[in-house]
């Protein structure tokens, strides 16, 4: 996965090693990883990632952090 261009979250300080990074492998796969654990990569679809982001923004997952 060395040829993949990873992007840090826009809310992350670019010098920090504790943030979420995203990459697009192809039209059907989005990759996610924690910058402090780059060997662990999760693959998802663009549609599933959009659904997750919508749920987070709407607060539908807030109860999980309590």
C-alpha cells in the first residue's frame, strides 16, 4: 500500500501522529487508518462511509461515547 496517497483529516494538526487518514484505492474502496497505527487498514465503500458520516453528524452515535 505504499503507492496509495493518504490524507489526514482536516481537523488534525498536520504534525500530530494521532489522527484518522483516508485514501481512495479505486472507485469502489475507501481506506481508513489511524496515523499512529498505519499497518491496520479498514476498507469500506464510499456509500457506507457517507452513511457513517451522516450518522455521526446527526448525533445518532453519540450514545456510544457515554
